[in-house]
C-alpha cells in the first residue's frame, strides 16, 4: 500500500520559460523513503505537490496504489495522504490536540476514537500528552512544533506521507534528532515517504533511494550508495560531493569490507564494533585507538576482522571515475 | 454630575438614542465592509483605488460630510448614520484586508494540503485567525461612530450630543459636563467590552500571557 507512480508527468506554469517538471516517470515503492534532492528551482517541491493535487500536472498521470489521482476528489485524496511542510504550518489558534485531530475529524471519526488517537500520536512522537495536549503552537519550540506537525500528518493513518523540506528551518542539532525520529517511526510504521530536501547529508541519512532532479528533470534515481559510487553525470557527482571519501565510508557497512576470522583467531585486545556499524565508525575507531585491527561482532560473537587496508580498498571502489 | 443624578430618565433616553445610532451604523458598516474586504483580497489591484477612496472620505470633516448628506437623506438620524457608515469603512476594510493578508501562507497551505474544503478553510482557519484583528477594527470604528453620533444632535438625530449643544446654547454648564461625562463613559465602556471580546477571540494569545 502506498505506491506512487509518475507516468510521464510534466507541469508547465503559465508564462514559464521551461516546464517546472518535465516528463518524469518513476515509481515509489510501498514502505520506501524516497528523498527528492536538487538545487532550488529544480522542480522537487512541484513534483511533490502534484501527488496531493496542490498542483495539477499539465501532462501525464500520477497513480496512487494504481488509482489515477485525477479520478479522486482532491479533498478526499488529501485526507488520505499525510502532509508535513516547512515551519510545520500548525494552526496557531488550535491546541496541539486540535491540530492533531484535524484530519480524523474531517474523516468523521467519532469523539472517543479521535481523543484516543491524539494521545497515541503524541506518545509516538515523544510528546507527553498530559503536558502538551492543551498547549498552543506558540508555546512550543521549533522542534516540538515539527513533531506535532508529523503527528498531525500521521493522524488519519495514511499509507503515504509527503514531506516538503520539513526540517529546513530547524537548527542542526534538532534536525538530526528529528531525522532519527523519522527513521525510528519508519521502522515502526512502514509508510511510503516522499521527502523533499536540498540537504545532501539529510538525503543520504534518510533515503532508501534518492531522486536527483535538475531543471525539472530526473537526473538519477538510485540508492545513496549507487549515487555516490556510480553517479550518472558530473552534476550528480558534484551535488553529492562524491569525492568525499569519508562521507562514502559513512554509507558502507563494516560487514561489506571485513575479512573472515582466521582459523586460529583469538581475540587478544582488538577494539570491537558491531557488524552494522559504518566503515566511517571503523575508521574513527582505528584512528582513536591506534589498533592495527578491529574485531567485528554480531550479537556479541566475533564474526570478522577489519584493518585499515580493508577500509582503503573499499574506498577505492568509489574512485573508479 | 448633578444633572446626571437629577435627570437619569432624560439622560437614559439620549443614551439609548446614541447607542441605537452607533449600533445600526456599525451593523450596516460591517455588512458593507466584509464583502468589500473580501473583494479587495481577491482582486489585489482594487486595493489602491478602494483604500485610497475610503481614505479620502475619512479626511472630510464629519460636520461637512453630514451637511453634504442632508439633501439626500433629510435632516434626521439617517444622514448621521450614513456618515458614520462611510467613516468607519476605511477602518473596517483596512483591518480585515490586513488581517487576511497577515495569515501565514504555510498555515493556509497546510489546511489545503490536509484536505479541508473552501468552506472549512474559511470557517475553521481564516475566520478564527482574522477575528481578533477584525474586532480591533470594530472597536476603533465604534469609538469613531460614538464621536460622530455626538454631532448628530445638531442634525435632529438626538443622542447625548443634545446635552452638549443644549448646554452651550443655554449656558448650562451642568448639562455640558453631564453630556461630556456620558459620552466619554459610553466610549470607555464600549471600548472595554470590545477589547474583552478581542481578547476572548484569541485563545492562543490569552494563554501565552497568563
């Protein structure tokens, strides 16, 4: 549930010199986080807003779970899709609880159901209902506001979430916390998330796949690792900073580079790390401890060894250009 | 003060006339201002001519404006009420358009993106958000209307102004004082009531100040 299909979608604004979005065809799979990444004016927000029909394509079709969204009533469609925007867009005259309750009420849920849902969602985004329910948005910090924004978007239990640079106006530390929150929630909820960002780090952190756009066109649509190691062109290469080896190492798991344990292995005094840590963590550990090799653990048992040479070899893969 | 004490009945009659004129004028003024403000909000190019026209109207001295209106509406309360409506337009329309324009576009986009229809957006988002600003306009308009209604006594419209003008003509200082106190008191009370209403219409602000 929650697949989004773009079929040759274009949008040319009246008087626009070129289409804001030009012949985009791609599919977002159910339960996937796709980040639309690109410089400002590349059409990423426009593409996003066509999914909930805030903009109508001038050509092509968009399908949500196989249904052409033109066939649905716009308000009904929007009630079924979670929408999070920059600066949260919370209703300043409504309490946190009333903000969260907007879509459930539009959907006509009965009172006890709405009340229960408010508490459930506030718990989910780690805002204690007792403390936050009756506050107004002006009484919250930026990060808390955006948590409410996320809770509000999830309230109607949509299969799909659209997030339009939701953390763009939030300080770096809070932004990282909110990104972790999204990953944690996604682990629990498995929504299809379409997320617009111009922040490469954010895209690399969050995305299962990244849709890179430029001048209204899709340049490349692939996993973060493939974008870094096999960028389609110079633009993608520069946008992602693919020459940044440390960044690449941050995306590679230790398990992909380690060597198997030698038969006569005995763990003397190697520092250890988990098999799902990144090579960047491994590099950091080697530099910090000065140890020649690291022991990789899986569920507490040693499963492999990692040396600086292994890390160097992995980095070479990415510099084949 | 003594006049107020000794003639409460007479003063009350004049007070009610004054209130009636003010009330009718405000009601009519709001009925004109709301659609006008919506039109100006929808068609931005109308803002300059409409606000300019209403602004010019506001600069005409009230006495002169009422005199202009007498040939059209007669020497009675109607002329005065029409003048009050014309004067308050600029205040009401300006506050309403500024209030509507001041709503954070992100909030309106969120409302649309969450699937509210046009009517739901208007009643659940725009009206509650613009209400405090609009009520502030109504409050200022009410004070202006009370002031103009005082002059109405000169045009056979009654009201508390009658005490003032009678007092001046007959050298009755007690009447002048009584009229002044009554008009000022009325203005203060109406201002206070509308201020309370404004405050009440803004739950988010009210809580923040607590």
